C-alpha cells in the first residue's frame, strides 16, 4: 500500500477461507515502516465478537482503532438486543464507518469472518467502505498476490478444519518467501459454531 503517508507502519499478508464447518483467518506478524522492520510480533487478528474475527492490513494505528470500535459496537449490540451480531451486519457496520470517513480515510484493508445463524462466512472491506462477501477464499495486503497463487490452486469445497488450516499456512509461507513486508511467525484463528480458537505457535 504505497499510497500511505511516509512513516506509517504498513505491509502484511492476511488470508481468509471458508471450510465445511467454519472459517480460518490467518496472518503473518511482521510490520514495516518503509524498508525497516518495525515489529516482529504485530497483532493482526482481533476477536470483535464471540464468534467473529477481523484481520487487518495497512496502517497499524488505524487498524487498532477500528478493532476497538468494533469490539465495543458488537458488545453493545449483544447487550441491547440479546443476540449476537451476524458476520454480515458487522461487515456492514464497519463499511459504514469507513465510508463516512472517506475524506480522512483509515488506511486499512480488512477481513471480517466468523460463524452465525447462517453458517460460516468471510467478507472483505476496503478503505472506502466497500464490503464484499467472499464465497470461499480471500487474501489482502502486500503479499496477497502470492497467497492467492496457493489458495486458488489448492482450495477445495467442503475442506475439513485440518486441511483448511494447512492451506492457510501454505499460502502465508508463499507470501513470506516473496514479499519483503511479510514475515516472522504466523497467527491463525479457527472459528466454528462451538469455538473461537487462536492456535498456539507450537502447533504452527
């Protein structure tokens, strides 16, 4: 995302895919400022509701602000209505926030994925507020072209959880090998009807 102001922490690869019983959200953990590696432990996957996660690419400060906002809004929705916000509704809310700030935009590219009454789903949301539901696979960030090469070649409908996690890892490894702004370890989250699970680094 070269259009960001100089000095803004940026660069990443994030992956989302829908498998038979849920969603996998995955990112690597490098953050860069120009050609400098600013962090090797950047957090890029946030839990914004009980069964909804959000990945972030772009400006770190903007992404963290949006993650906090979405966590609050999803909690308020659950308290006021007595039910959890759907993945689609969370994506629409995030889209509205971004669209209302298009003259002073958040420099981000986001994925929102999870499990709700309609089953598993993942949405991509751009900086101008465009939100699109993805049928199966999606990648964002500077390393996304390399991740897509693996995802499009290896994805199969109705994959099980283990196969989906393995595919996400392979896609991230491809990006890490070829994209200088992507690197270090991985962060992978699995969301199903019964769990929101952050996989330990020992497993990865």
